[in-house]
C-alpha cells in the first residue's frame, strides 16, 4: 500500500484503546491529530519515542493537537506500557495491522539478513479537515516528538494564513 502524503484524505481509523473504547479519526474533525505507528510496546526505540511524546504532551495539547500511538500490541500490553511510563496520550491496538496497511506503515523490513513484514516507524499529522498535513514515512525515534511539535505549529500557521 502507498504512504499517504500531504493533501491526501487521511484513511479512517477506528481502533480500540486499552479499555476497549473505540477511537475514530472522523470524530477528530476540527482538531489536529498526530498518528504515529510504532513496532512494539516497551522496547528501547518505542519507549524513547513514547516518553518524548509524553514530555511534550502539554505543549502539543496547547497547540490544539492530540497524539495517537498505534501498534499491533493488544490492550493488556498497552495498559502496562502506559502505566509503566505514565503516558498521557492515546494508545490504540491495530492487531490485524489493517490501519497500518492503509497508512503504508506495514511493510517488508530487513534485520540481520532476515526479511519480514512489520511496522515501519512513521507518523502522520492530520489536520482539522481530515487531510494529511505532514507525513513522516520513516522516522528515528529520538527527537521525533520535537520535530512533530514544530511541524504542528508550522502547519497551523500555514493553515491560518
């Protein structure tokens, strides 16, 4: 599947959080939403990324945006991850990776000579109009949250002017 780019209508998301509550991207209209895909709860890179989003959560909210982290992990894993690191934002379970596929975040990966399908760490800033404002198809965990915060501010400025 191809990766959505700026200007594309964001593929719908309807996924459960750790309590079973379904979160729908269509319900986020009129809000900025950062959707980030990560491979697995409580692993080094994913923890770095999540904790940096946690540390900037207040500033991101001050910009009028929400953060949604999505991985193939189930509710129990998300609950432990959120509790262990005091993550204040939404974590969603995409166990069949259908949403990741729609965003081009489920792809062939190579590691130590082995090929397999998995999550490609990527993020998408969805504007209040439901369109992709910015896409990061492959990101490094460290420093990404700060890049996102700056991009939200820039996108809001561009949308206003």
